[in-house]
C-alpha cells in the first residue's frame, strides 16, 4: 500500500465515528448553538480584518515588467488590467525543469477558476508562472482553466514579490518566505498571491500580498473539508497530504 493510500485509509471517517459521542437532538442543538456564536464572532472579526487589509498603504510599482501572453506576445503589467482598475495575481509554482506546475497551487487555481466568472465582475484575476510560456500554455490547456495565464520568464517579477528564492537563500536557513516568517527550502519558486491597483493616471500600486497559510481563505476547499468529521487530518502528516492534480484522482 502506498503512503498516500495508507494516509487516506487512516483518515477514513468510517473508522473514526465509533469513538465519537452520540447524543440526543436537543444536546446536539445546544452544542451547535455554542459553535454558531463562535462562528458569528469569527465572521465579524474576518470582516474587520478585511477592512484593515483594504485600508493598507500602497507601494508604487515602477519596474516595467514584461510577460508573455497566450499569443506568445510581450505584454506589460499595465495591460493585465482589463475590466477594472484592480488586479489579483496568483503566483503559480512552475519552473522550466518541472514537468507540471505545483499540484497544491493547481488546487487553488481549480477553486478560483470555478468562481472566476463572478470574481471577474469585480477584479482582474490572472495566474503568473516563471516557466516558459510553451509550458504554461500547455498546462493551462490541460487544466481547462479560464483564468488568463502568463509567463514571467526573464523578469524579476517573482523575486520582487516574494515567490522566488536562490539556492543560497534556500540553504541558508534564513527566514526568507512570507515576510520573514518562515524558511523556504522546497524549490526555487514558491506560492503566493499579490494584489495591485491602477489609478486614474495609469500608475500601478502594490496593495497586498499573501503567502503560505495566508492563502487558505482563497480556497473554498478548506471550508468544506473543515466541516467533515476527520477534517484535514494533517496531524503527524505533511500539510495537504491528500492533494494531487485533479486528473490524477481515481
């Protein structure tokens, strides 16, 4: 049995429910109402935090980044602003020496792609990877995503926005990822999301970025999985141990 199969078997809710308490409907409702009060408190706190996020100061982006688009043409960051003056970039972990993009990043993009028609009414949403565009284009086609994808090959974009690290940085043990909160040893590229705003004069500003655990709110998968009995079942395992590319599931 493979490690993944073994982990999945251990997390089987059919094996877990025997040790779980079973109560009357009235007792269940009492417990549920206690959690509901906490959920409401958390929702209010999340809205207050969102307001602080939206009120953060901005940093002007002065570098003229050039990406490669779906027609293998060069395009500047400003051209990624289509319908609105807002731009959200998902940083896909994908480099030239990889056969495919990161499976975890792909799970995020699968989730975002499902909501893309709705998100697109309020903001531009794109995916940017460091791999050459031939690879990015094929990967996009294989995944069936509607989210526009671009290659940042040959630019400092990934490095400048905290998702690219040299071998020396990865081996140093220094906390270089997530605003200095953690080390990064896995690969040259790292996952993240960056947000930009363009003003009436055409100037572009960096308004927000999130990395690592900060990306969880942008994936509906966790809201669903956190409701089931075994939850994420990550204790003693690597985070998101069950995730594969969607086409690899049985």
